[in-house]
C-alpha cells in the first residue's frame, strides 16, 4: 500500500524536526530527557499539525524503546492493560522499555485517566499523551500533578514554508514562492493541513490549485484535526467583530460537526473577559452561567444557551482595557519591576487610613513605594463610561498633593 505523504515526510531524527525550537533549548525538560536517555511521562499539548506524534516517536527512538501508538477515541482500559502486559514481557525478556503514545488523551474519562497512572507506576511504560485541549480542563488533577505538561506552538511562517518545499519535492510537484506564501497564510501553522493540500493539489501547485483543494477541505469539519482551530478562530473573531450572523454560522458549523460544546463555552468565557470586559461586566457572569448550563444539559439543548451567549457577546460593547493592563503589569514584573509594600499596609501595622472613614470612601495614601505605570487605560463604551469617569475622579484624589 502506498504511504501517505505525511508519513513520507515524517522526520526520522531530531535534526529533521521542523519547529518547536523552544523544546530543545539546553535547559528544557525535553532536551534533558534526550541527553539522559531517560523518559518521564508527559502530555504534549498544542494545536493540530505541530508535531506531537512525531515528537513522541523520536523520543521513543532516542531511548531505543518500543513504541505503541493508540487513540483514546478507539481504545479503553482493556487495551491499555494489554499494552502493559506485553510491555512487561518485553522488559523481562529483552530489558527494553515501552513508550505508550495515547492521542486525544482528553477523551478518556476520569476513571480511565486514573488507570493510565497505574500503567506507569512500575517504570515499565512511559506514557506520552497528546491533546489539543487545555490540560487544566482536559486532565484530572492526579494526571496534571504527575505528568509533565509540554506545550507545542503553532508553526511559524518560516517553518511552514520549509515543510511546503519538502512536500512539493517529495511529490515531484512544482511550486512557486507565491503559492508557498498562500499555503502559509491558509494553513495557520498546521503542517498536517498543508501537507494534505500539497498531496491533493494538481501539478503545478499554483494559486488556483491551492484554493481548489482548500475549498474542498472546508466542506468537512474535523473537530480533532484540520478545521478545529481554523473554525474556532473564525468564530471568535466574528464575535469580536460584532458580526452576529457570521458567528452563528460558525457556531452551527462546529456543533453539527460534533465539536465539544464545553470547548466553545470556555472560549466564549475567555472572550467575555478579554474582548468585552468592563464595557459589559455582566457578560462574564453570563459566560460562567452558560458554561455551567452546557455542562449540565449537554447537546442538543446546549446549542440554545451557546447561541444566546454568542449573540449577546456580539452585540455588547468591546473593551480590552483590563486585558492590556494585566499583560503589561505581568511583563513588567517578569522584567524585574517589584514595588515594596508600605509598612502601614502590612497586617496589624499602624498608620493605615481606613477609606470608609472619609466622605468619598477614598483617601490619599501611598499603596506602593514604587512609582508604578498607569496600567489601566479606560475605554469609553457602554458600562465602562461610568468606570472611566470614576477612575478619573479617583486618580485626582490619589495624586500627590491632593487635600483628600
């Protein structure tokens, strides 16, 4: 049987691995495991087409271990036990380690995930899980605490262009620079999607050939692969852009395609805080309520509260002022900015002025011994107008020289 192009292009050594350079820096956990030839159980988390399966195979190869690849969609505890039994036999006979790669690990229930931990207890098997989901939501606390979470990033433009050139060469197809740039733009850092387009495209691979295949692929929604991140990206950007009809269309596309409704609800909750924020503070409360309702009722009824929240967020005013404020503050702290705490703010210290004792419930006093930047830049839409006006009054009271 003829090999698929993805298998032909799959790297056989770390030298051929494209992207994820941060994983191989000398101080990184992956680099240390490769150097010591000792693997620990890990979870590879990242978007589709970023090299999770390939990385797992290369790690197993680096320690000369048996490699068993399974998908949580297709197997259960029974199959995991069979792998464990065989791994024990291989170890007793050949002193050869086994690496179990479990794709879509988030599909396992809590009890199934607990069984995976038992598999790795005696050291005969190293577990490498892969997921596109946030481990904080997808994995139970026991797994999160015992397994190293390794995050992969979307491939950058240079990485994708390199893979496009390799794919064209492997298929003996001609491709020009403009078509490579188009592939880079369409694939969103997903090497798997790029390879599929190159494999299906007519020779020579020009703009027409690329767009023909792209349109064909868009007709099918794969919640575990190509369309997953592209569609949720279009959905979120439509809500951010206040286009109700486009947002509802993408929501329908995901739900009909079998997308996890909780994944959509979580992304909307993030958007409610990141993109709407103080312009409509109730949006975050609504998002939290929707997450709870969706979790309780499931599909098909979950479509209704998800649609309601989507429309509400589309029509809400937009503000990213708090998002920008915390990002800038965290960046400053990471770069060494750390103000000392005034002594009168410490527990049981004397000299603290209690704001409720003053008419405006605000009193002039230093809350940091460091001259901090103005992180919060208020917006002027909807509910944030009132916050902006109050913020200006507060700043006037708190500024040095105020008589308040």
